[in-house]
C-alpha cells in the first residue's frame, strides 16, 4: 500500500521528482548545449516600451543566464513601436569584457572601466534578429498587400511617440546630471582629504623641528593614511546604464524622424 511507506506516497513521490528535475535541469541544459543538441532554451523574453529595459535588473538577469549558458540572450519586444507598424524585436547579451568585469565586481569604478575598456557603447552586444515566415504566411501577406490602402504611405508620424521618447530622453539626462553631481562631490572630498593630509604633515614637521631646537624628543611618526581615510568611490554602473538608455532613445528619435521627414516636407509643399 502507498500509505505503508510515507516516502512512496504519490504526493511526496511527485514532490521528490520535481525537486530532482529542478536540480538536474540546469545540468541537463548545459550538457545538451555543449553537445549541440536543440534544447530550446536560449535565454529570456521581456516586453518593454521604448527601450527602457536597460537597468540593473535587466543586467542581473542577463548575467545570471550567461553564467548558466554561454550563448544565452535576452529578446526585447516593444509593443508600442509594433503597434505603429514596425515590428520591434531586439536581442542582447553582455559583452565578454562586461561579463568578466561584472563577475569580479558588482559595481564599477572609473578605474575598472578604464582598465577593461568598457563603455556604454560596448556594455551590451546586440545580436541580429531574422524573422522567417512560412510559405502560407508569405502568400497571405501578398494577398493583404494588394488590398492595402495606399494612402497610408502619406500618414504623418504621430507626435505621441516622439513626445514620449523625448520625455524618456530628458529623464535620462536628469539621471546623468545627478550622477555628475555625485562625482563632483566625490572629487571635492578627495581634494579636501589631500589638502588636510598635506597640512597635517606640514604642521607635524614644523612641530618636530621646533621640539628638536628646544632639545625635546620629537613626536613619533604616524601613518597618515590611517588618520585620513579615502572617501568611498562613486559607482559608475548606473551612469553606464543611463548613458546606454540615452543612446537608445536618440537612435529611436533619429529613426522616427528620418522616416517622417520626407512626408513633412511633402505636406508642407502641398500646403504652400
């Protein structure tokens, strides 16, 4: 009977199987990927508006997946841009330099970024996305193309999309400005620490010289670095992510305006 041994009860047996499956899932995925077997898991998917995905949580998720699978990527889908008639699917992964740096230290300093040559431009590596349709889908698209309203080509670009992009761009600039204020405050603290340390050393030297002239025993030497602690460095990770988002917003605005500038000139010529 199932009840004679608690371990053999169906519910407990099912739980044990679930636990074992969860523990072996990562190992099986890693083994099948190294043997070039299609195991279907390639990363994760995220839906976001206007490329606002580039934040600390996104970075942590991409890093966690890359630790398990070297070829893992993150697919970003923009429903707002897709609604305007442009399918927006983008794939990202951490660059090798950024991955190794983030694995060693979860927060970046200016020296670490300079030594590893990591910038906001090479923080993420974008993977080209190719969408392929079946033959029946291509036939359906051809039939829909014949009944498409040709006047839609003269539709002017919507201002709401551009307005929202500008708002996000201004928000990113405000974040950069706040980070610059923190950096300026840190530099002032470093300068004040160096000034106080030099003044202390000079005063100490003058005091010892005076005591030697008076025949007294000079003061013992002290470790100046123990008396004057270095201020905590400002992390540059958030600034790096903000700069990456600003670049994405600028690219979207440029693409949106470039596609509609011809229509605006054409409409202006008709009105004049």
